[in-house]
C-alpha cells in the first residue's frame, strides 16, 4: 500500500518545479521572510513552517503573470482574476493536481503553492504614507471579499463570540456591497505605486510594515544558499535584510511560538476538488 504524500513533501516538490520554471524562462526571484530564514538557519524549511515565500522585482513579477494558463504540466499561476481569490495583491505558483482551500470565509481553491510577493520602487520618505494608505484600502477590499454563512454567524452568537458575529454581519450587509468601489480605489492606488521611482524597494504586502523598505543595492545581485537539497537565490545582502526584519534571526523562538500561522480549511494532496464538491464532502 502506497504511503500518503504529506503537504510539506508536495510543497518542496512544487518549489523544485517553480525554481525550474524560473530558470527556463529567465525569471529572477529571491527567498523571502521565513523561507530566507530557513535557508540561512536550517538549509531548508523552518521545521514548523508550511509555506514558501519569494520576492520578485517588477519586471519579473509581470513576466510571471504572463504565463498564467501557459505552463506545461500540472502547474499554473493564480492571480486576482481567479474567482474568489482574495490575496489580489500577490500571486501564487500552484500545483493544480492538489487541493487547498485555506480559509472558510474565502471559498477559493488554489492548491499547494509558492507565494510571490512584488517589490516596488519607492522613495524612502514616501514609503510610510504609501503603506498606511495601502493597508487601509486593501483591508477594506479584503473584508468585501469575505463570504459568511448565516449558520456560521449564529454559531458564533450561540457559543459566546458575539463580537466576531457582529463583524461578520457587517461584512454580510455592508462590506460585500462595497466591493466594486473598494476594488476601483485599490487598482488606482496600485497603478500609482507602480509608477513611482526611487532608490529603495518596498514590499507593501508583507507583515513588517516600515521595516520592509530596502536599499536597492541589497538586491542588486543574488547569492545562493542550500534549501531542501537544492539551491535557492537570496538577496546579496540577505544578512542585512533579515536583521532589519527580525533582529537576531539566528535565535530560535520559544517553543510555544514554533507553530504554523497558516490555515488549511480543506486539503487533498492526491486530487483536485471544486468548492462545490468540497462542500458536499463536508456535509457528509
């Protein structure tokens, strides 16, 4: 009897495919966030982590999006054109033979994926104000994309989580109807941010806010580090990048914090399911 393939095994396999795709199409990327820490500290995934993040500069990011629907084999690019995809601000390289529905309130199947974060040019003095504006409109857009069932709202009220239930009702009766206007504001903002020039790169989609403004020279060249038996490209100044984001990044966090922060509402590593099929399975 064959052994079931684990999520992490599929994730590493997807990384190998992604790296090969980039090499074949002359696309440059850099390990980012926990993936970069993993390459430096563990020569692979952080043991309790379950995703792979990379950065791309604008031209390479746009080039990857042009391959949507045009990659040989069982891989594709997920973008904001995919139905109910809520991470419209970044794209994913996905294994289309797998099923991953991450969060119940966002009914979207991706599959095992590599997250691709765009780095945009900016002037350092403008980055903070840009980030505040970006966070405001992107959070409103995210709320307008949420799908909540009345049954789930009632369960929250009945189990003493009325505050969460009220937020869901607000999404249900208000935020959802603001989607078009929020999306228009978001698209206009991103267009403006993409047109900006400067001596720095910024990741507006990361979780570290003002720390994610990097001098361009830190990304001028790449180094190569071992990662899960392969080599992964990293920013030439990866030590400076990691110290800015995490401080003493070689220090392991306390045991209670060595956990994944990603939701897997439904997953299947052996086949692709649709949302409709998954809901039938969950009802059973």
